[in-house]
């Protein structure tokens, strides 16, 4: 039986270890250690995690990468992901250091100054691009008060992280039927709901096209936006060569209507994913999804 890298990375022990290392180690030492660990993980090419990263990178890079280029893409992706994890725990206890590492566009600055409830609500669609976990917590420090829909029933290391963020004051709600109703009421009252849109889900009822292929991705964000009659805004963070985390948003995306609700949801999901794809194309090596977004491609990549 192969090593289950996903289970190891999600364990409470690993999360606790990373948290302690992030606090204790200088930035350069931490990045060197992160690079070493990422290199070791990249060597397990038969693991489900590495196969998923490989397939995802193959698709977002246009399905043209040969084996050697794809090997390099996987290594770069893992190195960026490992450094982002270290940075999260290194900066999270130091608000001043975090402030110096973040550059916000004008829309983000307006969002953090937004009252909790405005005349019209907003759905923020986040991507696992750059160090989004760090930026989300930073934005909440600055005053943004979203209701954050998270993965359902977090366990292990994810439960540890969930509890830590709750204690920090973030309004986290694991996804469920009741959570969707709560989020809808929040939007109708003029609040902000934030949720990830690029983490694949098991057995989806519909498969919106993403980078030209049907993807196993959620569509709850467009359901909420259409029902509450509010726009969706895609938010990302990208780490530039100067080491700064640049936080950017799309223009507000209004939901289109259609007589067939299923068609409406699918078209709106693809409308949002098209914008998301544009951000990912800017820096695919910073897109850190390690589950297969397009399961059929696991057998197609070089």
C-alpha cells in the first residue's frame, strides 16, 4: 500500500508541527525546509495526491505539456504550496509583518471598509491560488465580516484549523443544507458570504465546464447569488517576485436568468469559472488543488 500523502498532510500532528515551526523558524530557513519537504513529496509520483496535481496542471496549461515540463510544473506547484503553508503559520501571529507582505487593490480596500450589512449582499468566490488562507484571515483582521462556508464536517487537521480560525473570530460555517439556508438569509440581509469554488466534490449533480472540460466542482455559490439576487466577485491572491501577496478581485458578476433552473445554474457557474480561469492562467504554479478536478484526465496525462 502506498503512502497516503493527503492523510498525512491533514493530520492534527502535522498541523501542530507546522504551526510550531512557522513561529520558531526565520523565513529563509522555513522556505528552505519547505522546499526540501516539497521535493520529497514530489518523488512519490504514484500517490493519489501527486497524480491529481499533475492532471490538474496538465489541464490548466492547455493539455500540451510533455512529461519533463509537467514534472517541473508539479515540483513548482508543490514548492509554492509548501512555502505558502509555512508563511501562513509564520505570519499569522504577527499582524505587522502580515501587513507589510500584503498589497490590496482598491476594491479590496473598499471591501474591508464595508459595513457588515449593506443594502445589497455579495458572494465572494475564492480560489486556492497563492496564500489565500493567510489573506482571508488578514482581511478579517482588517474588518471584513463575511460568513465563510467551509468544507462539510471537517476532521483531523482540518478540524484543528477550523477551531483555530473560529477562536480568531472568523464566522465559519461547514457546508450543509442548513448552512446554505443561513447563508441565503445573510445575503438577503445585505451581508457577505465567502466560499471556495475550485475544490472538487464527490458525485456532483452537474459538471460545469472549466478550462474546456466538465469539472467536478460545486455550484452552491451561484445558487445563493441567484436566489438572493446579488453578484458574485472572484477574489484571489498571487505572490509576485518581490515576495508580496497581491490581493485582487474581479468585477461583480451578475447572475443571468433562464426558464430552466438547472440550465441557469450551469451557465452562471461557467460564467464565474471563466473569470477564475483567467486568474489561474496568470500563475498556474500557484494553484494548489491536490484533488482531481477532472477525474478522467488522471489516465490521460503524460
